[in-house]
C-alpha cells in the first residue's frame, strides 16, 4: 500500500512540472556560404533532434530545446560560424525564459543576437525574433537568421 501511494505522489509531482519547449528555426540567408554550428549550451538545455552541423546556403534547420531546470528557466544558447577559423564571422544567440514566481507565468526575454569575429569587409549579420509565446506554459517558437556580408 505504501508503494502505491508513494508512486501516486511521485506521479502527481512530476505532472505538475511545466516543460517549456522552444522550437528554434535557424535560417542561413546567405546565397553562397554554408553555416556551421560551433557551440551550444548543453549544461542547462537538451536539444532534440540535434541541430545540424552544417546548414547549406539559403537553407534552414529546425530543432527543439527543453530545459534541465523546467520549473525555473529555459535557455537557448547557440553559436554559428561561416567557417572554422577564429577570424571567420560568427553569430552568437541567447534566448532566456524565466518564471515569475509571483504570478506563476513564464516571461520571455529579448533574443540577444551578437555578431562576432570577421573583419571590416567580412561580417555576419544576426537577428532573432519571437514568432509565438505562451505565458502559461512557456512554449515558444523563435527564428534565428544569419547572413554574411562580404565587401
């Protein structure tokens, strides 16, 4: 009897966790250059399916992210590069969803899109937008766009 009640209590507590899922669309807007993923945060997030290692020119990739801390926050942290060298243009994206414990709702933060590396004549342009967001569950859909400007 004790085992059944313990399992029931465990099942109820697990069902109360909200697993916010972020659907991420990555667009390579370059007409010529392939885009490579260089890093992703694996300490606080789980990616499924795994992001593609390379996104061909004028193509896109889609994956989902869930947090390893589902009741507190969700973090999407990825970096893409147009090459393998440290001086190649890169885009670093961060998107955070925090839980407001007073209201119980989830709060999205702005997407941070930073261009890194490159040179004056070779730059990556990075942008991110939130397509949809549900404040009750924290589920959201975002688009990360990357382009290369070579002068």
